[in-house]
C-alpha cells in the first residue's frame, strides 16, 4: 500500500535503500541533484559504486521492477553533484565542482525499452565516457564549476556550456565519438580575483533565453540566435548572443550589459545573487534568486529606450534587452519557531523550471523546496486594460505570485538539511520526486495548477474590491463541477498555502519540540474548524446529490417506459415491413412473367420482317449456288474421265484421238473458265455463310 509521501513506493526498492545508507554517512552540506527523469526512466547516481541506476517507471509496481546499472568507462575523479540528461536522452553529463564527465547511453531495445536486452537484471552496462578538460581542473586547484547546461541550439544535441569561477568565462564543449573537445571560450569580463569575487563582479549562473529568428522567415535557411543571460554576484545580468552558422559551428557576438532594470534601484535589487532562470512564457520572464531568500520576477523585453535623443536600433546580431521587475518575493528559508526574522546567508537557492506549467518554477535550498506560480497571464491582462499614457518607458505591472512551501527540512538558524535530488515525473501522472539529505524519497502529486489560478484570481479580486464578500465567487463561475478544488480551498490555511511536509529528523531540541506541539495544537483547532465546515458542505452536497439522484431515477423510469413503447412500435413496424416486402417480391415476379408473355406474343416489327425476308433471299441464292457447284463438279468429272480414257487408248494401242491446235486451245479455255467460275462460286458461298452466321448470332 503506497504511503502518503511515497506514492510509488520508491523507498522500498533496493537502489533507494542503498542510497539511504550512502547519504546518511555523507557529510556534504550542499544542495545536490542526484536524480533525473527522461522518457519514462528515472536515473539515480550512486556515488559509492560510481554508477547510474536506470529505473523503468512502468514496472515500479511489479514484484521485481526493471532497472539497470550504467557504469562509465572512465569513472569521474570528482564528487558528482548533479546529473543532466540532454533533450533526446542519449547523453548524460555528470557535473561536479571539480570537473564534468559525459556518458553516452546505448540504444534502447526490447519490449520494455531497456538498454541491454542480453544482460540480466542487476548486471552492469559499460558506457563510453568523455572527460572535459580533466587535467585543467586537476591542476587548477582554485577552479570550480559553477553551472553546466546543454546548449539548446546544438545541431546534434552534443554541446555543453560550462561556467567556471576561474578567468570569468564560459567554455563551450562538443562531445563526439567518445571525446570532449573544447570548441571556444567566451570571456565575460576581467579575470576573477579575490577583490572582484568579494565585490560580486564575477559570474555565478547563466541560462538561455528563447531563440530569436534573424532575417526573413521566407528565407530557405534563416539564422537562429540563442541569447545567453549571465548573472553576476552583484545582481547584474549580462547578455551574450550566440548563433549557429551554415557550417554548424557555434559562434558568439560581443557581450552586452549589464541589462537595464526597471524601475531602477540603488542596490540593483540584489547584493548576493546566486541563481537565474528563464521561463518559457510569452513574453519571456526571468527569475533572479539571492542567498538571502529573495526572488525577483522580471519580464525580458527588447530595449527600445531612446539614447542621445535618437532612436537606438541594435544591429541584426546584437539585440539588446531590458529587465522589468514585476514582483519581489521573500521566501521562508526554514520553519520559524522563535520568530526572530534572521536568515542564513549561506543558504544557496537553485531554480528549476516546471515542464508541465510554464508559469511555475521550483526553488531548492538547504531547508526544503518551494514552488512559485507567477500569474503572468492575469498580470498582462490587467496591463492591457490600462491607459498607454499612464506609463513611460517601463510597464507598471504589479502582482503577487502564489508561493507554496512544499517540503521543510530544517529550522531557521538551525541545522541545514539540503535537498539531494529533485525531478518532475510525467508517469503515471505529474509527480514530484524529492531525495532528502537522509536518503528518504518523497513522492507526491504536483500541486493543482487550476487551484493556484483560482486562488490568484480571488486574491486580485479581494485586493481590488474590498466589498467582494457580497459578490459571487469567481471560482464557482469558472468550473461549477470542480468540487474537489472547492474542498481543497476550504482546507487551506488563511494565507492560502498548503500544508508543508515536515522532515526535521530525530535530533530536534526539546524546547523546539514543545513549541512545535503548541503550534500544532493551534493549527489542529483551525484545521478541525475547517474540517467541520467541509463536513457540513459535504453533507449539503450529499443531500443535493440524493435529490438529484431521485429525480434522475424518475427520469430514467420515464425514459425506460418510452424506450419500451418505441421498441414495441419498431417491432410491429418491422413485421409489417416484412409482409410488405414479401408481397412486393411476389408482385415483381408476376409482372416479370406477364412482360415475358407479352413480348413473346407480340407481332413482329417492320425491321424484323425485313431481316427475315433478307435471310430468305440469301437462302434462295445459296441453294442456287450449291446447285451450280454440283453441275460444274459433274462436268469436271466427265472431262477428267474422258482425258483418262484417251491416255489409256494411246498407251494400249487403241484408236487415238488427235485434236487440232484450235480444239486444244478451246478446251483449255473452257477448262480455265470453268475453274475460275468454280472458285468464284466457292468464294460467294463462304461470304454467304459468314453473313448468315452473323445475322443468326
């Protein structure tokens, strides 16, 4: 039976039990992401065995789930902090602070789409591995990897962009045929020094903005530009435009920035920035996070401000942007028991996008997981209704996002327990898989985005209309049948957040436990009141449904009677139809016989009479021709017998008959004339037979 916090029973699997033993002894106090999801497979990195588990999710509920171990040919010489799968799922980047290694997956085959059908379950599969400048990271002791991302515009999805804290640059690598080649180095500014690092003038993170089509759309091969937004420690954001040329080579233009932020601020909205995320919204939205738990939601728009009193137009390959701050969010980094309002400055935040909902992102930190939903569509809708003359230069968009503390793993100013893995699954439904610092796996359904939208809409309605209590609830107008969302809304706290999953561990002090119990009792009272309201609402709904059921049963009974009546009518009409069809068939047979008799008894027509007379004439001519042929044949036989007798008399001494020359010529002429006459008669007979046969047919 799956538990509430583990819907897939992953904690019972052998691989996660092994991971729990490993992470319980791991003393690293940093955020790691040792799990990833791609194409119905959940990947888990085992640091002890230096292998990658691949778990097929559609077999997770079987007695023996299908999983495999993928071993790299060259194990990484560093501690792996993150695993990244490319878009087609063929390469996996093993990222650590002291290096990057890339594994190439074998082809999937078989009925279960496993990587190796010949090997049995549990046996390892060796994968080719590419180390990216391993000697460089070994010799440079002060060089650390800050961020690694797959280049989205790569023609073969095999380019990696690596940000290091040394020399303040981005490195582009190409993984091909088991080798990792350094393609180019993109400078972001002066080389890193301790002074620059203390001032925050070094890059800490980067992300790719949506692509831009260069040139006309009707061209055969239009160019596509991929802007890269680079975040510095002081909150400045730089922009570097990269393109892919006709030879499939990636090149970059001159870096621009820092981007202008509206409205401007003296501290540039951040003193210790740590992470940046570009969301796939329209227009693109950018999120900047700081170590103090502050989030800045921005809109990335083209910079159309006038410079030097002339309209500024960037070149084709040098687009410029500006950031428009629409909201500032301050997260609760841990459960605040003492209410002192202090934060740990070393609490690094990692931002992860949500593939299911483009306007939502996730925040991973040392004390748990937050989800933030930006109501961008609602904000832009409100902005579209404003007067264009009311603002100049920067759109005045103000709103409040929906923030949820999904998992809490620590207390403020207490022991931190950072997240060790995070992934969003799309099988069997949208699920969140979180690997805690003690190796425990939390698997729960993704928060309902439809409910978030309703809560945000109600929030704006309550802010804009103080007398909104007397108005109709907008959620009922949106979806009257969504009773589960309505019950969920009643069960929420007054601030609109969900119940946070607490994973504090057994080593919590007694004083904190007492305070937790007191607060739990207060929360229990409020929760019981909410449950009482929910029970009354459910009882009212049950009564309504019972009455509706009774009406529907009566309607069903009436419809059943009507159906029986219609069925009887159909059966009667079917019987009548059979009788009518039988009578019609008999009448058709009688009509056919009468027509046949009428045709046979009808007198001949004029054409038939003419043809019959013609046939009689031909028959008479044939008889005459046959009679002449017989006479000619008799004469020919007489001539042949006379000539034979003459020869006999000549041979045996009888009286010879001598013919003169004229007689011989006359006889020969007569014979030739008779032969030609016979041939003509035979030809005419054949023609007459052909005509007679044609007419008869």
